[in-house]
């Protein structure tokens, strides 16, 4: 899945930019979620617009946390400024 598709899906789920969305809501398998978002997190020009967080209440809930570059995460928010690189 490319960056534009992820951002469009995010905006649909969040209703706008800057709002945390559960990674589970993207509908990918855990392996796909980890792979897709880790790739974006590794790219400096993209990662500065992505903000991953871990909801402590979900930390132990199977299927609600994902490994993004070896760190447990449950949500992502994306800055509106990402539109400049799409």
C-alpha cells in the first residue's frame, strides 16, 4: 500500500488530520500493519508526519497493539503537512 492510499484511509477513519486512529482500524493483518507502518517510520521525509502512540489500556489486548520498528504501538496520527509530499 502506498503513502497516498494510507493517508486517504487515515483521513477517512479520523475525519481529518491530527486525530489518533487505532492501527487495528486500518484492517490489515498484524504482520502487514507492522511492515507497512515500519517502512513509513523508517523514511525520515515521511516519519516526521506520523506520530505513533501506545494506549496503555490496550497494551495487553491481543490484536490491538502492533510492533512498529520493534516498539509496541496502538494508534497513529498524521499531520496535515504530509499533503506537501503526496
